[in-house]
């Protein structure tokens, strides 16, 4: 462990993450009104506005989703009625049902959920999950033919199937009926299944639009159990699996997901399922919590499940989530733990190799606007995780692959995108060069002949140039509001709980504080930074952690920081810390600016004088800034400097406003 304080004589490195910061315009008055109506801090009033919540009624629904009227799933999903009828008929006639799942957390929890439900309802049901290594993603001809040999009459896909034209056609030829449940983006033509349940087939305005594969499975299972009058005693265990799979799959935590997850997260600490109890125990998640937080699943439970699908046999997870035997559950949870440790090691090794390849070969990803790398001997099961880390590091869409055979004739890969880049549309753009592919806006998977690799890179670059500008090619930090350290209190942290569940589509609040002094910094663990920070003219010192930022050690003595809040429980002592997500050199030093608040014509303004630029800045509650340099008759007015318009500051109302601001600064 290394530490450094400002008294060290060596000069700090100026190397910092090359990020782009997107700071939401401050809306002081509306934020204050929402804060007063909800009992939240004005900081969180601003967060609500940033989430598109502008009225008190919208805020009430957001904070308490149960008050919202939700349409019945039968009214939203066109094929839900026929799907329930097909399953009822199969159960009544003792027909064999087979589930075909997927090997990620969403697919495995979906499979476990439907197995539990159908067995509860008396069905003759079995399952199969394709091999990541041998089969790749989704149902295929081999699995269909195997189902037919076993006498299966009805196939139920979960978290896959929407693009499986060949496999579904084979099932039809063999006389098998098929229900597809999936949530991935739709291909130009749909497979010829008997029924298709996919939220992409329902209106964008529907509260069900955001469900993952496990959400579709949950809707089908609950609807079927209701129809058969056997829902009592089943709902809780299904809701727990829905919660686990939805968060682990990074589904948007909006709409119906938010409503159901509020309850599901409160069930998990005292789970009814032996497998989840064992998983919580192995992951070191506290069972004393009133409710789990999404990060408990996203960073602790989910990775242990996903690791199995990436590196081993998904049957381990299916047994974990369907057994009622605590001994079996603990044994399977221990297997998950061991496999996850191996996954972590592989990820670290491949990430280091990928960074070395990018840096040493000087790949011109900025010119290409996309990063596509392929290497032999990388484990296909973890390259998707490495792709995500490379996106975080370089801020560019990443397509990463490895060879499937010793002759290096075929490539299989994973892709991760940035907000301005749609991964699935990019793969469709390159479809003539690819074998199988699928995914959604943020992520995808693909395969292609190795001989097409250079053409694939060129085609991806052409697509990227259609939607990306050079300024997009930096990691994006989206910031909600500026905060002072004195506002970072346990009360604020507790209020943030009212915004949960936070995640994709409803991110954790991100705050920023300028000109923070780095009191102490040290390296901990595997390249993490532990910091003590202080803001001028405030007595508060606050601890912070910066994950995986060891390469930027030591930081400069003063920085602007962006962060979310986290609770640190050390030996029973609770404290609020910062988790840094953004850092940059200060835009102004304390000696170069003065700041004051004042009112003019009953409106609140904040003004500052940047002495180094000899510039006066006046900001209103809507975030518009008037910037005037000393001695100039014209100033700039706008939310963003690059989009601001010139105004004559000698004319009303600017002249009187400048006089009021000047007086406020003199009285400061």
C-alpha cells in the first residue's frame, strides 16, 4: 500500500481520465418546489427534474409506484391469451413442455422461474440451455431435434428465439408448437412461431415495455397461475427471481420494473428460496438489511450467476435456483463462487492484454470511431465484460472477438456501445459479413468468418461515422447537480433511498464539487485509490474511493470531482463516502473567483467574478448564464457557451442586472 499527502515533495502526475462532462442545467426554483412537496433535499428535487419528473403528481408516482394505475398484461401483449391457453392445454393433457433458455443471468433466472412455476402447476416440464462454446446464443436446430426425440410437444423459449428462424422452422416441420418469449430487438421478419411475447411488439408508452426476458417469463407464469387459480404461494418466489434477473441483466429500472422491484428487493434479505439464501451468504451481502440495493445484485449476486454461464455449465445455476435442499443450494453457491473467482482472473488478464494491444499497435480508434480487436486464446465467455471495461476506458464502441478454432477460420465476439451508438443497428448494417448476431442498443453478440474481419472493421467504421462525432469519443459522465460537502449528510443518503431502485434508465444521482483539495491519497487493493478530500472554507473532510484509478496516482493537489454517494460500514461504524466517477483539473482556482447570491425583480441569481479572465457571470434559476468581460459593451447569454448569443449589456434589463450583481459581490 502506498500513500501520499500534500507534504510529499515529488510532483503529482497530471495524467487524468479524458472524460466529457455533461452537467444538467440548474433549475433552482422548480427543484425547490419539488423538494418542498416531497420532503426531499433541493439537490434531489433537481435530480427528479433531470429524470423528466416535473410535476408533484409525477413525483408521487415515481416515489411510490404502487399508486399508479397499470393496465393488465393481457391487454398489452397480443399473444399472451393464446400462450396461456396453449400451456393450460399442455398441462391438462400431460403433454411434455421443454424450455430453451440462455446462458446469461437473465436467461438462467427466466428458465428457473418458469421451471418453478410450471412444476408448481403440475406440468411435465424439462429444459435445455445451449452451450456457449459449442452452440452459441439461442435455440438451434440441434436442440429442437433433441426435444422432438424426447417426445416434447410444446417448446417455450426464454430470453431468446426472436431471431431463430431456422430453429423455429425446424420445430414446425417436426410438428412441435412454439411459444417465443424474448425481449431483444426485432428482426425485419419474425419467426413462424405459434405465439410471440416480446415487449418490443407493444407500444413504447406501455409500462411493460422495459421488461427483460425474466420479466416476460414472470408475466407469463403469473398470468397462467391466475388462470388456473393456483397463484397463492407462488408469487413471492417468482418475484424474487424476477428481481434477481432484471437487475443482473441491466434492464431499465423504469415502468413496471420499478414497481415490481420495489417489492422484490425487500423480499430478498429473507428469501424463501434456498439458492438465493446461499448466494447471499457466499457473496457476503448483509441479511440484516430491510431491502437489498440494486448494487448488491449488480456487483455481488449477479456476477456469481453470470460467471457460471460464461465459464461452466448453466445447470449449476438452474439447480441453485430451483432446489429446496439447503445442502444442495450451498454446494451450488460455492461452485458459483469458485467459478466467479476464475472469471475475475481471466478478465484481468485479457483486459491487460487488450490495453497493451491497443496502445502498442497504436490502433487509430479515434479516426475509425470504433474499436474492433480480435485475438486468439481469449475466453469467449468473458470478453463481453472486457468490452465494457474498454468502453469505460476509451469512450468508444468496442467490438471484441476471439477465434473459435485452432485454424483461426471463425471469430465469435461481443460488442458494447456508447449512448450515441446503437449496437444492434451496427450489426444489422454489417449483416452481409456476419454469421449469427443479435442484441440491443447497448450490447450484442456476433460471429463471422475470419476472412471478413477487415471488411467488418471498415463497415463498422462507416456506420460509426454516420452517428458519432469526434467529441463523442470520450467516456461520458452525466452529472445531476453541484453540491457542497456540508450537504453530504446521512440524511441526504437516506433520502436517495426513496429514488431506488437505481440503475439503467434511472441512474444513481451524480453530484460534482469544484476545486476540491486532495488532503491524502493512497493505493489500495488491485489498483484502487482511497482519498481524503476537503473543500475550502468548510470544516468537513470526506473520504472517497476511486475504483480502478490506480494508474492516475498521484492525483494533482486540486481537482473538480464527480461522484455518487456510498455507505461505508467498517466495524459497525457507518459513514457516507464518495465514489468518484469523474475527475478533471479545476476550471478555476479559489483565488481567481468570487461568488454571491442575490435577487433582482424577485428572481434569484448566482453571480461570480472570475478575476483571471476578468469576467462577470450571472446565472438564473433556469441555468442561463450572462457572461460579460470588463470594459465590453457586449456579452454572451445562454445555457452553453458555445451556443450562447451576443447581447448588448448596456440595454435593459442587463445593465440593471449587472449593477445588482456587482453590489452583491461587493457586500460578500
